[in-house]
C-alpha cells in the first residue's frame, strides 16, 4: 500500500548564498510535500549542508525566500524554526558527550517545557507532573530507537553508530513536523546503515514526520526517497523521482565528473 503524500509544506524559492566572492548556492528552488522523504544529493562541495543551514536559520541567504506552512520568510531564525516544528541533526555530532543518553534526549524537550527554572529545580506541583510527562515521551523514543540498554550511559562512551541514533532521538524529542537529517549514515558500516534506514522510514511512516535528508550513499537515497533534488557547484541540476534523477544526463555527468 503506497503512502499518501500531502500538499507542499516547505517551499524554497530562488535561494542564493555567498561567502565573500564564493557562491555557495545560486538561485535554488524546490519544494517539500507533507509526509514525504525528500533527499538532497550532490558531489562534495555542492552546497547541500549550506541549503539545510538556510532552512534552519544558521545562514542568512542574500536572495530568495523560504515558505513554511503558508508563511514566507526572507530569513529563518533558528529559535523560531525550532518552535515552528523543524528539527535538525548535524553531520558532525553536536551531542553532550558527558551526559547520559536520557539527558541528551531530555535536552530536546526544552522548547516544550513550560515551568520556570525555579519550579523545575524544586520539582514541585505542575513542574513535577510536566517532567514526568516529558520523561514518558523520551522513554517512548528510547524504545522506538531500541537503545533501552544505554539509557544511563554517557553518550561519549557509545559507538559512533549509536551516537548517531541518539542524535536522531534528540531531534525526535522536539516532535518535529519536518526533520532535517544531515548525512545521518555518514561513517557507518553496512549493518548500522540498514538500521538507520529502517528508523528513518519508520519515523516517516509511524510518526508521519516529513523528512529532508542529505546522504552520499546513492543506493540508500534511491531506496528510501520519494523525490530527490540534485545540486552541483551550488546550482540545481536535477529534481524528480529517484528514477528520473537516476536517468538525468546532467546528474550522471556530475557524478562521473564529465561535466567539468
């Protein structure tokens, strides 16, 4: 049974980004539909991470706009992005290495905590009830990602593949509508990649979360994506279904190095 892809939830329109005289992105446009897995691919230096950084407010593009759920922004503010329901994982893990898995995941609930810091410290009344609720949400994610055995382990002591899973879990703790994944399978062995593929598909299917991912492993991208946008040297050279992109001459030449 095929899943139902919804209307456009995120629209990137004519985004251009430069650092000094170096153009990172030139007039990039594409959209993301609700409930799809949308991949952004391209050779090294194509501008993929820069694109995600524009979407979640880390970079301010010189031109263009981003529309999320009907509201258009010339610049996305990182805090507002998170509040609106867009979560992000990073290529280089940004976890709290000395803290436990549980505490790392709890840090993903910060935006949802309503009690003030004084009540949180005393853990009384509403603050205690709220903490219990957030812990229950985090425990569900721990079960979902099958990391129950590492709940109290400092993240820095975990193997790399499990740290990537914790990074995904912290993003999920924000209960995002759109999940931005920056190379979630980089540096993993075959078994770890298979596990992460399964989790990404399950997040999309069971939680209904829209996923935008950057990934270098083409077999992974072609297997799990609904649509793929291809960047090369900061320009869009392809956009469509995995089959359409796979057979696109510009994409083939970019990956084989025949166009430059």
